[in-house]
C-alpha cells in the first residue's frame, strides 16, 4: 500500500508543480491581484502554437494531478479490497 501512496504523491506533486508554473505564466496578470492562478486567460494566450500547447498542457497537468492521485489513493486500494473480499468469499464456500 505504501507504493500506491508514493506513486499518487509523486503524480500529485510533479504534475501539480507543472500546472502551477503554467498557470502562473498564463493566468496571473499582476502579482498584487487577489485572483492569481484563477483569472481568465490573458489576451495573447491563444495566439501562436507554443501558447496553445502551454494552455492545453496546463489543463492536462491539472486533471492528471487530480485523477492520478485519486486513482492511486482510492481506486486501486478499493480494487484490492474488493478482490480480497471476493477471494475470501470464494474460499469460504
């Protein structure tokens, strides 16, 4: 179970850091603003190939961080518990 935790933590911190960097580039207009990282995209963020790739990767990293941690912390351990319960039930019969 410890390896699932570390994998989930690695995914969360790695892709969370990548999202944080990209969101700070594309969603922070001023450092005095109270809406840093959640502002709408700046006007030039959708012009040019590299800006479009950056904005797309920002969303990909956010969802990968959330779903990756959820998978390794909740879904895989729940699957192990279900499989062991089914194995015990099969052996009891």
